[in-house]
C-alpha cells in the first residue's frame, strides 16, 4: 500500500532542491494548473453554490429547488431515490419501502416535467447524481427542455454517469461492467455532438472517500477510473480531445484541512499530466481539471449534531482554498434524516459567508508557496502515481475492481481509521471525546408514507393514456440496438418521449445486457 501523506513534522521549511515553478506549479490559469484553472479564480465569479436536494415526489422536490434558488443557490443538484438509481419504477415490488426515501422518485417524463416546473432550464445549471440509469435520466431532462421549446445544445449541467465507482464503493449498478461502459461511451458520443455544454461524466472520488479511503486513494482510484473511461471511449472510436473537455470530477472534502487543500491542488496537476502524457492531448481544456466538491457526509455525527456546522464550514473553506468550481455543503442534521429547509439554509449561508465576508475569494491559490502545502501536494501526487502504476500492472481499473484490489485497499484504510476512533487516537468531538448528556434533537424532515401509493397511481394513469403499442415498438427497438453497436441514446430519447417508464427502458436493456452479480 503506498504511504499516506507525511504530516508528522512540527514544521516545514524550504527544500534544498526547490521545485521548478513553471513545470510543477505555474501561474493560476496556466499549465500544469496546480494553482487553479482560471487566472483570477473567484475574483470575477464565485464557485457555483449547488446544494444537493431531492426527496419524495417531483412536486415536493420542485418546491425545495425553488426555495434554494430564492435563498441564493446558483445551481441545482438532483438526488434520486434508490429505485430510480437502479432502474425500477415506483410500483415495482423491489421498490417497496424505498420510494422517495433518499431522493426524488422519477418514473417518467411526466415526473421530470413536474420536477422542473417553473424553472428555466436554459438559465440554470443542473447536476444529476445518477449512474446506472444516467442515459435515461439525461434523455428525460433534455426531452422536457425540448418540449418547452428549448434547444438541448444550450443546456448546461452535469450527469454523474460514473458506474465504475459503483462497483467499488456504492453498489447502485445494474448491468455488467463492459455493458455499462458501452452506455457511458454512447452518452459521451451523443453529448459531444448534440449537447456541447453538458458535462457527460462527473468522475467521483466522493463515494470512494465515504467508503473509508485515504485522500491519496480517493484521487488514485478516481483517476484510474477516468483512464478506464477514456480508454473505452477511444476504443469506441472517439478522439480524446473530442470528449475530454466535458469531463468533470467530483471530490470529497474531509476533515484534515491542509491535506484537503493540497489534494485539490495535486488533482489538477495529476490530471494535466495524465491528459498530456498518456493521452497526448493538444487541447488545454482537456487538460484543465474541473471539479465539484461536497463536504464529507461520513464525518457528520448524530451526537451533538449542531457541531456538524463547524465541521462542514471548515471543509467548505478548504474546498474553496483548493479552487473548487462548484460546492455542496452538507446540512447539520443529515446524520439523523434528510435535511429540513432550516438546516439547508444554514448550510447554504455557510458558503455565502465564505464567499462574501471572509475575503478568501480575492486571491487565487492563497496558500500556494506554503512549505507545508507544497510538500503535501507533492506527496499526494507521488502516492497517486504509485497506485496508478500498480493498477496499470493489473491491466487497468476494470481488472483491479474485478480482482477486488481497490475494494480491499479501501476496506483496509477504513478499518484502520475506525480502530483509531475506537482506541481514542483519532478524536471525534462529541463521540469519543467531549461527550454531552444533552439529549435534545433538532426537528427532522418526515417523508409522506403515501408517496409510493401516489407514484403508483401516476403510473397507472400514464399507462392508460399513452400509446401502448408505440411504446412497445420503441422498447423492442432499444433491445435490438443494444444487441448491436449503434448508439443507444437516440432510441432512448424516442422511448422517453413516447412515455415509456424508466423501469421499462431499464428492463429492455436488462434483456440484452443481463444484471451484474458480484463474486
């Protein structure tokens, strides 16, 4: 296992052999982008304040989105419920007890239309955290925009579309890896031709970190996945520079403040070198890493939940000092339930205080040049490339996942961290130290228990009113296309426009691809 970052020294000083500024740092906006991808960073425009939200029905979530926009949210981020994530309609027996629980239930184009009712999709940037059913969700979103007279080429936002990390850390996959990669590259190709302002993938280290990885592992395994996606797209006939400018990344922001700042700085330099040296990129936009950050949900505690406000604020500040393009701050009550409007407002206000009151937005990379930060940045980069060399030796990320190597590395780190908490060497305020007998709990959000019934009624009405024979023909055509090599996206668009449901479209692909069962 490559080492963790070395933070055992009491202080740091200049190294005898100081690094070459231009090749290792560069000015903000210049290669290798260590100090930021924009020259003035936040002086002209703050990061996008993109609070992640979605629960129960499309109607409930639409109200929450409008509330967030009224409070100063500058981008939307959609959370989908578990059945939507794994391709089941709300009336499926496998969806019982999960409809609308951890996100919004989306069964058809009608739900997607309600979800964004009264919101101009050409003026708002939308991120959608969805992977196995990403092609369907993107088709639903674009079809709704087109039904309102919008040009899908003008839409801006991000679809996560990162299935490999599901096999590693999260589990919301449907199809085997090879078939999943086919759908991802189909979406790459479609977006490059039809939705040029849309980020066709957000390669996520967030869930890898939530599963217990170190900072170095988070970057290493995320970049290993990025290499695998890029290789798959190139093997499918795409040029790297045709899709790479729309690749984005999604990172976690954990508690070690300086390590996290260094991690974000290192991530830009690492991707620059991967794009330039491995993929021979000629386009600076392909080499400039853009990323969204979310504060670490795994650090939130049910004990003394208001203390989570301090944790989240510090994490958010490190993301800003590290140069994030987009940021979600977790709400203090998320260890207890989905957030209330009041807790969401506090989380957003934390970002706004950083943006408008702290002054940290006035200078790009303000911690650049710190002996400690530069040492950490270098150590993280070295550790990441050590891991990438090991994974390359295994034949790439897909093989490393199938062998269980990546999962085992994360599990070992998670175990070590938990041991530290239990033996007290890692202090968690309110959990293993500074405990309190205060039993007062904040008010939490309650989900309507009838949501599954309501969604089922919608589906019954939908199926009665649509052209069933046309839907059946389109689903059969999708299965036929999936058996060959044609791009699946155009026929998925046809299916959603005819009001085929997300579950029906997923089933049409299941017939051909089958379902993945881990060893």
